C-alpha cells in the first residue's frame, strides 16, 4: 500500500535524522514504527480500561467492603510506624 503523508518541517527533519542515523532504513520504516507505537498505546489503553472494570466488578461482588475512615487509617499507619521505630 502506498500512502502520501504531509509532515510539518519539524517532523520531516525528525524522520530524516532517524534515517541518516542508520536507525531506520527509510522514512516509511520510521512511520511504520511510529504507527506501531500508536497502535500499542491504543491497545494498552483498552486493556487498562478492561482490567479496571474487572477489578471493580470483583471488588463489588466480593461483598467485603465498608466505608473508608481516613482518620482511622492514618492513625493506624502512624501507630504501626512508631512501633517499628
């Protein structure tokens, strides 16, 4: 597949430097790597959302939950910290 892409001068310079450094054989290889990273990021975002939904569901269905008392939690943490010192 052949695609024509218009890049800003800054991105064009970046691509040229990547090819000139020998890191990539062609501008197409640079763009393919960039698109692969974009695809991986999108997949990670979808995975993270699904993992969070699953964790939420597991937590709710476990039945083991109660309101969080931050004051008591901090006091307990301080007590444990002081008992170690």
